[in-house]
C-alpha cells in the first residue's frame, strides 16, 4: 500500500482551504503549531500585513494581545501547543522579533544584537531556541539563539525530556 | 601594586556598568548559541529559510553558487545525508521539517514547474503532492508529527493557504 502510494505520487491526501481563506483577500507565510491545531498567517488588514491566529478545527480567529500594531508583520512561527507566537515586526526603522506568550499575556520584544534586522525566523517546537535569518556582508546567514532564560518550555503533552540548550551551546 | 589596584578598579567599574545597564534597561536579551553559529557560518557561504525541528535545523544552504536543502543535526553539529532529495536541475524555494526530523516538506522549481514535495528520510523517498485547485506553491509549514502541511499558494492573482492532511 505504502509503496503503491509513493509510486502513484499524491495518493489520498486531503487538501482543504485554510479556514477563512475564502473571505480573506490574501493569506501568506503560513505557520502551524507543533500539535497541528493552530495556524498563523499574515493577512492584509486595511493594507497592513498583520499576523492572525486561527483554530484549524473550527476556523475561529484566536485573540492576540500584542499584534494590533507595529506592522508590517512577517514570518510568524508557533511553539508546540501554540503558547508562543513569534513574529517579525516593525518599530521605527528597525525590524524586531516579538514573542507573545498566549498563556501569561506577556510580550517579549527581542532585538537582534549588533543592531541587525531579522528577515525570517523559526521557533523551536519547545520554544527553547529560535533560528533567525539575517543579512551579513551581502550574504544570508542563519543564527541560533537560546531562549531558555526567557521562555518556559512548551512541550508536547506527556513528553518529559527536552533537548536542553546547554547541549547545543557554545 | 598600583597596576593591580588600577586593574581591579577597572574590572569593578566594568561590572558596575554592566549591572547598571541591565537593570536600567530591564530588557531581555537574545543569547547567541556561539558554537553552533560558528559552525553554521563556516559550513556554507550563505544560508536562508531556517526551519527548526526538535533537534534539527533545515535550511537552504549555498556552496559554490549552488543552493541545496540541508538538514543539520544540532546535537552532533553535522549535516545528515538526504539521498535523492537535492537535484542539480532544481532550485529549492522553501523547506519545513517535522519535529523528529523524519519528514521534510519543500517547494522547488524544476524546469518550468514549481513542485510541492514531501521527503521521508528513513525511506529516502520523494513524494509529489498535488493541490486540489490549480495554483503555484510558494511557502510550506509542517506540523510537529509531519501529518499536516500548510502551503501558501498563488491562485487567481492572490495568495491562498491550503491545508493538506497527509494520509501516509
């Protein structure tokens, strides 16, 4: 069966439009939570690219406390249970990563060291690290940053062991 | 003796400035993971489109002018082989990785086609995924288990996001 599916290519995958897709003028930069229950996208709100979070099951828009300003937003990324949403935002002339903790309501503005601007980001499923794409002397670079002193881990239910940052570290 | 005093005074003053600065700002600061960043810097002339799994970093790395999909085991700091995935006639556009590093979803350009693909590392297999309505895929995001794929699609002059529930 498996080999047959692979040989045939698409097999029986179910494709559906993301919730709200028909009503929205444009949806970009999709990011799923690790558990697959939430979807963050960038939508056009009165001409301003703004992050929006949706429950995949019922299509409802989930409330965000800190992302009504500082557009344009780009490159959203979610942790496993969707507790943390990381987004690149604009403050003055600077691009800046902001992480919203949906559990506590706290916001963490995290500028890049050295006055650089992030271009894309990816949050680790447990939110212990973040990978940022930056421009450096005409080249794209990816740099990893430790978030373990800033955020509590957001692990899948029942998973005790995490991948400690110290194992990754310098 | 005087030199030692000056040295300790300067150390004390630096510590004071650091503490005062941190307290005054009250800001959280990003802490670079130095060893890994050195490795990432040295292992490719450029790198973009990062996607993190639990202990995996997928990205598009460029070496000698050719861009390819690379999966790095962050624990061993080594790229893992991806047999059958990178082709000299294809240009990768976007990549995402499942939490356990087993599945990679990708968009790539090959000839005149933009392909949406799922790669299974343990099988070394590349599966082409079809969209239900015609469109051009651009950006992908896999969920942790690698069972749901969100893909940004250009369709009728606008951007849509399709969700694909992968059956296998």
